């Protein structure tokens, strides 16, 4: 009898150990999405527009954590060094993935430290000035900048940001010289133009358009060659007299390198589900941003290879420096 009891006890212990060793289902705790810019900017707007739908798709609470600074490099570094368990992720633009590594070889992370999950949005930049400015068009801006080289100050969401590169390309193609004033986020950069501290900005659509609609900014063009259906009232660069200019930017989701493929797949599917919700699409379209999804993480990775070539070449050709 004692022998049978011992066998039963050992069998029960073995079963308990086996059950205890089973992997815990993912996700089973809150998820942190790190954003490399201050609240109110485009990256923050994208994150907050999709966070509720993403939370529902993942079945967990989602926390948006703004970590602005160094053109989003601080946020990228945090996620690159986070545990590869799927609970810390990054919404990033070309700044973190292509531009900052090209500008600063001393960064504490490499692009390969971040694993592409999926592209989320694409949109043009919007060229805008203070409404009291005499500048009412792209030709006006070029003429004013050439009259007093370096006198016009333009604000951006930071060194290496898409707005920074957008204006660098503008200066390169027009032969103008304007002074870069970087801030810690798009909303702060826009406020500086409204306050007259800086004269213009090449801002992201969610940062610029609400203020332009309210009459606090004067939007004069979008950064794409043709008019954008997202911002139909503004001329594209061809119509504005600069046909060789064309630039748009994107946001995408990233995880720390080494994250298990099953988790990457789960996050990618949840991102696609969230971004395709009509409420999310409508919220983004109101601010001049279009949902643009990659079919797979691998497709997004392939896109990044080609996209990085454009941004790195722009950094070199325009001789962009960290101010």
C-alpha cells in the first residue's frame, strides 16, 4: 500500500512539474509602446489613435510612453535594450531606423537591434509659416530665403527627423540657406512658429493641419510632387514650382531584436487589425495621414532596406549635420 502511495505521489509531482513548465500564453500583462517624440506630435497621434484598437486586439492594456530627445534616438535605444519578450515596442519613423545612424555613428544602438514588425502609416509633410508672414507660396519662400541667407529660422521635431531632412532637401534643391532650430517634438516646433520664435516649419500633417485650419498657421504646400488626396487643398511641389522635390514619410512598429517569431507574428496581426478599424482610419485621415500596411514583417524589412538608401543618400548629398 505504501509502495502504491509513493508511486502515486511521484506521478502527481511529475505532472505538476510538467504543468508548471508550460510557457505562459502571450500576452499576459500590459504592453508598453515607446514613442520618441513629445505628446501632440505625429508619432504620438498615430500611437494614441490606434492604441485602443490595438489593446483590444492584443487583449491587454496598452501604455503609451513618450521618451522624446535626440531625434527619437532615446526611445529607439530604450526599446533596443529592452527584454525581447514582446512587452516593449517602438513606433518609429525613418529618423530612428535610417537617419540618426547615418548622422551619428556614436549612437548606443544599431538599426539591427530593432526588429521590423509592420509599416503602419504614410503621409506628406506640410510646409507652413506664421499667418502674419508675407510668405504665401513656395516662390515667396525661396525669394525671401535668397534675399537674406540664414535669416529665416525653421523649426523641426529634432535633429534627424523627417521635417529636418525635408527642409534640408528643400535647401539643396533651391540653393537657399535657412537656420535649423530643433525641438523635442512636433507640437513644440509648431508652437514656436505660431509664437513667431521661428518663421516656418516643414511639419508632419497631424501637427500642422489643425493649427492651419484654426488660422494659427498658413500652410503653403505639401512635400509630395503632386497634390495629396490627404490634403487636397494644398499644392504639391510640382504645382508650387519645384517639380524635382518629392518626399513622404512613414511610421512603423518595431520590437527588440531576438523577439521570438511567434510573438512578432502576434503583434503584426494585432497591428493590422487595429489599423484597419474604420475609427482609426478616419481619425488619421482627418489629420492628413493614411493607413499603409505591410503584408508581413518580412515585407516591411525589405521595404526598409530600399527606404534607408534614400534617407542615407539625402543625409550625405544635403550634407546634413547634427546641430
